[in-house]
C-alpha cells in the first residue's frame, strides 16, 4: 500500500473498509514506528503493531484512556532484545481499530474490552501469552486473566485490581476522590458529549498533565498519539465506558452474566506483579500487599515505582519490562 497517512486511508476506504492482515505504512516523519497490521475478529478490525521475533513468545501490551500504543514505545525495545514477540493493539475506539459493521453497538464496557483481547489472541493463533496494561488496558488484561486463566502465563497489572462492580449500587467515595473523577461525571452529561466531541485534544492533554503531574509532556510526544483520538468511534466508546460503569447506560446483553460474575470481585490466579506510580495525580498510592493478595492470589510482588505517574510505562518502561521478564 502506498506510503500515506492513516487519516487519508480512512478517507479513501471508510472506517469499515480496512482489510484484515493488510499493512498501513506511516508518513515519513513516523518511519521509526512499525507498520500497522490488522486482525479481524467477530466484532472488530483490530489495528496493532508487532515487534521483535515473530516466532518468539508473545507479550501483549494494552494502553488505556486517554492514551494509545505510543505509551509502550519505551517498553518494547527491552522485550525485543530479550527475544519476545511484542504485540501492541489499539483498543476499540482508538487509532485504526474499527467496528466491522455500522450496526454493531459502539460500547466500551469492561467485559467487551476484555473480550476484544481474548478474540485478538484467537485470531492470531496465540495459545499462551504474557500481558501488561494500564488504565483500561489493565482492566482488559485482568478480566481476560479471570475469564481465560489458561491463556495467561504472566500479568503485570499497572494500577492494581481494576475490576468494576457494574451491578450493585455505588458507595460514595471521599470528596477528594470524587473530585479527581470529574471527567467521569462530565462524560455522563450532555455537555460532556459535546465537549469530548469538539474539545477532545484539550481535555486529553489536561488529563495527561494532571494524572502525571511530575512529568513534562512535549508537544511532539502528544502529537504522536493525537491522531488516535480522532477515530470515528472514540467519543461513543468513551462515553459508554464511563456511563456504563456508573450504571447510567445499559451494557451488551451478551455480557450480562459476565458482569454479574465480575461484580463479585473474583481473584486473579495467574502469576502477577502489581506496579503503581508514586507520582499519580489520583493521589499517592499506599503499598498494601494484603489487599493485593486478595485480588491477585498468584501475586509475586507488589511495588511502588518512584518517578512515575498514571501512565507508568511512559515514564518507567524498564520497570514494566523487567517485571514481565521476571515473571517469564
């Protein structure tokens, strides 16, 4: 395919016309970034980048909101040097990932994102793998580990146990904790939809800055990810994610049973390391190994990482790669 921008390809083919197993090449100023590959699942055409030894043991890295695959750029080289096959997918609603038909619901509930990950491994013929994720990506990795423990040999959970109870009535948190979640309440309003549609880059840049307040993001760094947030399904997926978790939007019927099971906070039995950034804008985390052991019965270690905020892989990539290799 010609060396054209992703947005140009979308304009030509439309968001539903990306062909699985094809490759989209980047603009010349992005030549250090690998080509995008596609995996067709029942629901999505998942765009992903692949690095390293194609026959090596697979490690899948999952970004969160509001980030994209560039968050893992520092982690990938360590794993490639160690001989692993590294797969970094764009979540639903981000970058080149698209829904296969217009009729499919643009939802972002936790069970759906985890199922996307499981479907990706099936499409790629992966029977065993290691996972790491943060934010939405951590939730997807943890739920996939709960639902398909035989798939996952190792899990690095950045941020701890993230599984939500979307069934039972929520309990109010402290005032400061609720205030830090302002964006979630905003996205549950009509104004939030308009704001995210018209002002998404300003909102996202503000979240990056406040969630990792000790980290200085350059314009160049932000712009390397910015195009991912112009996916035509981004707003719908994000809004549904935050509305569903607060029980202000229905989920998909196919996940009703899964969500009821997740509401019971099932433990994660696979070998796991929990990492948390000490400089998170959500508040300084406390090391509570007993709590982590309840969520991760296969817990190997629980660590606080100084000098890292919410998007820990960006700021301390060596901590993530070394934790993965320690488990493997």
